[in-house]
C-alpha cells in the first residue's frame, strides 16, 4: 500500500541569531560607565525561530459496527471519491474537504492512508544571558528565556473520524506564551 509515513514532515526551518548587546565599556552605547552601563553591559541576546509543515493524517471510520466487529477500533478507512482533499483557506472549522470522503460501501474503504496534510507550526523564542564575575575564578550566569514571544497559536490536531460530529475540525491548539 502506497502512502506517506506517519512521521513524514516535508519542511522544517530553524533559524538562530546570537548577538552581544552594544552597551558598556568598549561598546557603542553607555561606554562611559555609570549605573545604567553596569546593569546593561555584558548581555547576549539569542533568538530562535522554527517553522514546520504539517504531518499526515488518515480518514477513518471509528465506532461503526463494522469497525467494532474487526476488533481494532480505527482500522476501517473511509471511501475516497476523487475530489480534492485540500481546501483553499483551511480554518479551525474546516481543515480539509469532507466531500471527498464517504462511508465505505464495501468491506474496506478506498481512501489511502495519510492523505490529509495536517497543520504546521511556527515559534519564536528569545533568550537573554549575562555572565557576572563574582571573584577571581567564579562567575554567575543569569539567563532569561521567553518562549513563543509572539504568542502564535499552533493547531495541534484535526479530527479525521468520518463518523464524528467534529469531522474536519481542528481539535487542539498549542503554543501559549511562557517565560522562566
């Protein structure tokens, strides 16, 4: 049987930028010293951006009498009628074209496995780090991490159970902002 692997993820982009902030002695700003220079000097900024394409999903018919009789819930696939699976503007209410699928007429459905591409994800994180000299051979590192600073919502799943009332809809959202 031909189809995408469950772990197939076509695109992944990861970018990282690290920069020393321009404050303090021998820097562009606050080079004359003072309280603000002492607080602002020595900080390093690191930012990470990741973007991924979605993983594949299979349309199944879970909970029907034929599925339950098989002994493995979720093994029965829907029928595929040849219509386009993707929609022009996927949304949380309709991620894919439900008209492309129907209840299987025969013993097994005709839909291939993993015919739907799920939602991708994106994330931007910031990290501030500073090393403070405590003595001759001791230093203290101060780190502030901020995850998902743009508070981007990432869809974390879609309902592909043909018999479900939420068939076609996004079932979860992840990616709330947090700092530590």
